[in-house]
C-alpha cells in the first residue's frame, strides 16, 4: 500500500487517507479551480480503487492460505508411505505469493491509469 511519502501517490491524495490532515486537505481543495478539483477527485478515486483492490487481495490470500494449510496438514497426516511430504506446506505460501503479486499488479494498473477523456 502506498505510504504518504511514496512517490507513486500525490501528497494531497495521501493526505486524504490521514485523518489528522483532513482540515488542511479541505482548505487546500477549497482553493482549487473546478478543473483542478475534478483532477484531484479523479486521482482520489483511483487511489481508493487501488487500495480496495489491494485489501481484497489480502483477504483472498489469507483465506487461500488458511484453506491450503488445512489441506497440507490433512495430506501430511494421511500420508502412510513414509515418503517426503513436507513440501505440501510450501504450496500454500507459493499460491499466496502469486495471489498477492497478481492483485498488486492489478491494483497498480488500475491506480495508475489516467482518465479516458484526459489522455495526452
């Protein structure tokens, strides 16, 4: 998730997520022209969409990890052949990594996109 000091997010947009800076943000937005306010609103909506996608990705990864670990414990417990079954505990982490990577890429794509009518 982008932090207030992150270069990928506008400082005004980052301030919108900091509850201590809401008064300063309201004063700054009040001084904007309608075009600038619309631009800021677009950036804020993209940042909200990006963070929502990231949060959904975290939640799905957590559920997949829990289910994967249950399956791994079941497979490990049911193995009777005496073979090496410890590898099943690595699979849930690999799947979680792929999910987080995929949702992160998707969030970056959605959060960094310019509005359709403002492309240059």
